[in-house]
C-alpha cells in the first residue's frame, strides 16, 4: 500500500502511445486551452513566456496541493500536466 503524492505528465513522454493520463474533467494532452479554463475556471496564478502558458489552481487551505496545466503557446493545446497533493 502507498499514497501517491503527485502525477506529472509531459506530451513528449506520451507521444509513443500506450499510456493516457486524464485529469478530472477529462483534461489530457491536446485539450484546448479554452476547454481547460471552462472546466477549471480562471486562476490568478498564471505565467507565460514564448513557449508555454502555465495555469495553476491551489486547494483552499493547502499550498502544496495543486493542479498545474501548461499550454503550448503555438498550438494552444495542453503540453504538460502536474497534480500534487501533499496537504491534508
């Protein structure tokens, strides 16, 4: 038995197929940015550079419990996803 504290997925890790990582609401690699925002809502924690946009949502009372979705700026699609739950 164990407790999983987090999941990380990058599009390059999944490009050969055989494994799918699907977050709540059906968000996965290739999901359009607009669909992610519709499902998860707006967030004040946003970062953008020339390669990607990063959106992060935190649990209410646990800073170390969060979901981060990164969007490829060129395509507008999810290119990496992270979920961590180290709070209680």
